[in-house]
C-alpha cells in the first residue's frame, strides 16, 4: 500500500465513521465528531490492534460503509463507460469497489495509534450542494493535509471523494480503471477487481 493511499484511508475512516443521524449536522461537525469516535475505537480495540481482519472489517462495515455514497464514487471512478453498463454490471462494480476500499481501510486501521485529525476549514463548492472539509492528520513528523468532498443525499452528508497530496482518490482510481476498461471493457474491469480482491483475501487468511 502506498504512503499516500494509506494516509487517504486513515482520513476517510476518520471522516465517515458513525455520526449523528439528524439532518442539521453540518459537514465539518460530522467530521469533527466522527474522527474521534473511529480513531479511539481503532486505538483501543485489542482485536483491531492485533490485526484481526474480521474485527477490522466489522468495524469498517458498521461505521464507515453506510456513510459512503458508493454509487457516486464508483460512477466517478469508472467514468463515461458507466453509462453503458447494465444494472448487473453496475452492482458488481460497486461490490468489488467496496471490497477494494474495505481492504484499504482495514490496512489503515492497524496504524493509527499515534495520529489525530484536526479540522482546519470548510469551503463550499461553487454551483453545487457539495462542500470540501479541510483537515490535517497529525502525529509524528509534519502534519498531512487532507481534503474531503461531501454532498447531501436524502438530507444527510456523505463522502464522495478525498484529496491527499493534491490528488483526489477517485481521480486516482479512475486513472487505474481506465487502463483496465481500455483492455477489457466493463467485464474486464470487474474481473480484474475481483481477482485483486480475492488475492488480497487469500493473503490475509
């Protein structure tokens, strides 16, 4: 896992952990409240600290995944070919993309013991309902700046992208996916993602 991807995962986990379910919560308040919750869980849970994959995946599934808009993230990562994908192909893409991100988050959660997240400011995205919440991951060494793009869906905020080191995560995956799409189309991308996820699961078993 690259350092940028690892720090992205730490930041995403902090942002999209379980948050109050009322629609009045602002994006920056959600980030602030959620960060401490998920980081403290990762720091204090013995199973997570021991690298227990089942415990880590359970935490990710319960506190992270319900707060990610996977359709938006997957559609953005796949790009124009998403429009030509069938309902079944879209469902499989989302499922494999979720598995990919769960794996990234799971790896990050074992390495957050000495880190904290501080919110610096929130900026509206002109011409949309989106906001970018800027923060810093602080620990040993220089703080790492992270930006989170959130949007409102059914009255609540959900994460749709994260920026680390000037690179948006979805944009990074879009570049990777474009190569697979050019070589094998939607089915080829699904197969590659499934192969990658299966290999990662085998390595962790």
